């Protein structure tokens, strides 16, 4: 599966979830529904993955990825009306910490989900 294929499949799954559930639910509900949709589509994922941050040779724990799909794509989920700028910075920090190159920031809080999807890459 190519990286573009992966992100397109994730976006397709997220659109299906949003089409059925609509906006306005808790982020955790969308996470569970998206995981179920990914499973139905035979897309491998892990959820709530711990990521260590290194600061001056000190390993700091506490960061968590919402989803890691096909060991290649970080997926950060939100369910708010307007994304704060810090959400993009947070997702970029996940990419740096994992050494991965591609992420999706998906905001289920938007009326039209395609308005809430941001592709982020290093």
C-alpha cells in the first residue's frame, strides 16, 4: 500500500464515519467509530500509542498518538468547531517524535468533514 493510498483510505473511512454520525459527538466516540471502520476495511492501526519526547538526553513520557495507521501515518483526531493553531504544531511534534513523515489531522466537529481534514508532512 503506497502512502497516498493509505491517507486516501483513512480519509474515506473518516468520511463514512462522519456521514453516519455527523458532527457534535465526543472525540472518543469518533475514535472508536473510525477504528471500527478501519477494521472493516482491513486497514491496520494501533490506537493511543505512547510517544517519548527527548529533551537534553532526558526521555519524557506522556504524549499519545490517537492512531498510527499501517505503521506509517499518524492520525490526530479532534471534535471541535474551530481548530486552534496549536493542533497543527502538536501533530508536527508527533511526526518529529516518531520519525514519520505523514500525518492527518481530522476534525469531526466540522459540518462538512472535508473542511476539517489537514494533511501534514515533514
